[in-house]
C-alpha cells in the first residue's frame, strides 16, 4: 500500500474518531432534560444532581480501567461496547420519563445515568487513542478534532431535538438513545490504527555522519550484542521487523547535541514502542513521516512525551501528577457545576423575573444555554488544541498558558453568575463557561502525554479524570443543597425557587474562589515546568562537556 493510501486511511480514521466523539459529550446536554425529569418525577434538586453526577462518575471514574484495557487490547472493541452502553443507558431513562412518578427509583436512574457516562468514556477514549497513534507527529492538532466534537455534542443533539421534537423531553431522550448508539456503531468500522510504512533509509557519511556515528542508528534486538561486525555494517541505517522487543543504541549523545538523523532514529524507535500495546509484538513498525518531521526541526528540538513512559503506581509518586490532578479537578468541578445546572439557573432567574412565563418558554431558554455551552466549548477545544502546538513550536512557550486562559475565563464566568439578575444576559455565563471548559480539555490530554508519555496515555488520562469525579461531585452537591434550601414545594408536588439569583449565589461564591486558585496553580505550573526544563538543559550541557572532554 502506498504512503498516499495509508495517509488517506489515517484521515478517514480521524474523521471516524471525530464522529464517535460527537456522541460522547451528551453528559453536557443534561441541563436540557434534567429539570424536566425532576418535574415529571417530582424529584428534589439534590436528587436530580445525583442523577447528573452519576453520569459524570461513569464518564470519569471508569477512565483508569478502560484506559488500561484500551492500552493493552486496542481501542476498537471498547468503542463498540461504549455504543451499547450509551443506547441501553438512555433508553430506560426515556421509559421512566414516559411512565411518570414512581416508575423508577432514584438509585436505578443513577445506574442508567452511570451507563451513559461509561459508554461515553469507552467510545471517547477509543477515538482519542486512535487519533493520537495515527498522527503522533501532530498530536495537539489530531486530538483537537475529537476533543472539539466531544464539546459540540450537546449543541448537536439539542439542535436536532429543537427542530425535530420541540418541547418534547420524552422524544429528546429517545433521540439520545438511538443517536448516540448509531454514531459510535457506524464509526466503529473505520476506527483503525494505520501502521506507518517502513522504509529503507541509507545514511551516507558525507551527509554529516561518520561511519562510526551512523552506527548510532542501528536497531538491535535484545541479546544481539554478539552479532558479527559484517552483519552490523550491512544493516547500518536500515529498519527491519523483528519478533522480539527492540531498542536503539544512541551512544552518549544527548538531546542538546543530537543531529536531525539521530533524532529521527530515536523517534522511529519510540513510534514502534508507542503502539506495542495495540499490535502484536511480531509486527513492530516505524514511521517515515515522523522521521521527515524530525529532520525538518531545529537541532535543539526534542518532541516531548516520546522518551518517557510513566504509568500505574509510578504516576502517584510524581509531584507533577498531583499538581495536574488538582488543577484539572478544580477547574473541571467549577465548569461541571454550571454545565449541569445552567437549566436551574435559567429557571430561577425567569421565575423571579416574570412569574407569568410558561414552562415551554423556559425549556427553550434552557436548550439555548446548553447549545451555547456546547458550541463555544467546541470552539475553545479546537482553538486550544491547535493553538497549543503553535505556542510550543513557534513561540516556544508552555502549553500551560492555555490553562491560564481557561482559569481566567472561568473566574470571569463566576463573576457574571454572581451579578447577573436579568435572565436575558445569562448567556454570558454559559458562553464563558463553555469557552473556559473547551480551552481546558482541548489541551490537557496533550499535557498529560508530554509529561508522562504517550504509550500509557489512555490509563493516565483516565487517572487524571478521577479528579473530575471528586471535584465535580462536590461542587454539584453543594449547588443542589443551596438551591433546595431556597426552594418551595407547590401543592402539585413541583419544586420551584423564585428567589432569583439568591437561589444559587452562595454556590458561585465558592466556585469563584476555586477559579482564582486555578489561576494561581496554572501559573505555578508554568514556573515549575520552566525550572524543570532548565535543569534538563543544564544536565545536557554538563554531559555534553564530559563527552567532548573524553573524546
């Protein structure tokens, strides 16, 4: 198969990953049907927040086991399993809404909500892993499309529902059941890891490498140190397939002194090992595309995340992990509180602003805010994913600057939520939260892969996502308790809060403080990353001096 055909297949695979991701962000459309479910089944705000939080638990708490299994067995099977979990999760909730009060207990509803989150996790992780492995030389850009589609998911389903089933929550839940299953199921057939073409690349001595230097590019099998010099010379500069684990001999060269050809060899070797958990050990391969990219880079360029592999318990011993864990958890928790409760915000403000407003009008406004969050989140994910590559490669700055933008925008959203009493301006809250959340998730998987390696990305990202479970659960339950304390129960059994902004002001005071903490922690992350890279460069210079002195 030609390089052009393989490249086309990789493009098709990323398109499939993007379509699958479009079904995986439906947790964020919860505000469009959660309040209506609470009204129909006569649930409290705390109970309906438990149902919404269960979906978050399914999405994030299953991340570690799903990530480990995807890294070990490959992504395709879990995409298919995720499709069934999504379909069989939403359909019983649709049935409960149709049947009315008492038809299903809150714990059972929580279980099915958990299934929708778990299905989203399996499908999304599969899509993300596929995109990452197919385009390792442009991870930020390649993962930006599935990440952006994930953020666009709520807007997509809310828009379809508003056109096809206006003001019909039952049909909307049915659409979520059928639509999410269909998108992932169809994408499953095109989610493939496309191997990069192995090529023979002769290395002449007049290209800047001596014969002794070129031996640094030899690919050696474990236990092959006793091979004859003649055979070694014959294989200089070649890439071969072997059935045993492989390694590369780079002599005493350091990152600071590597030639482009040396970097090429290192990246090729890492490309093979990155996929070792997804393909059999007898089919290792290397990427000529990455080699070309490395040769075009400046001499001091060293693609991060390729030379490290930290996972499992080793991850817990790293201060950098806990720093990222707390940062992601804090900002995710703040974002999820508004995303899951923007419908309640709209309900409270409109009930106080105009007590004659109809429920159908409020539902339209809730759908509008869900669409705003989703659409702006899509833009934020796309901008931060692609923009972070530009920040690193062209401006030579840290990707954490995207997190500074995210946390600052999130703090601005909390200020708006604390001050807006006219519901006509509530779009500022949903828009800013969507943008901040998009910026956060558009770049954070890349930060994790660079810090701890791409080979364990699925399980490491799953471990990081546990932060969203803990912090998101805390902020959502705080909101529910505060909202319930201002609510009254009507004779019909319906709960309503007519205190306007006071229904939730205290909750946003807490999240504002958390957002400011996120700004400080993201700036500290930039500082520590700069210090760490400075130490690496200093060590490289010292090692380089020792090598040159010995020569």
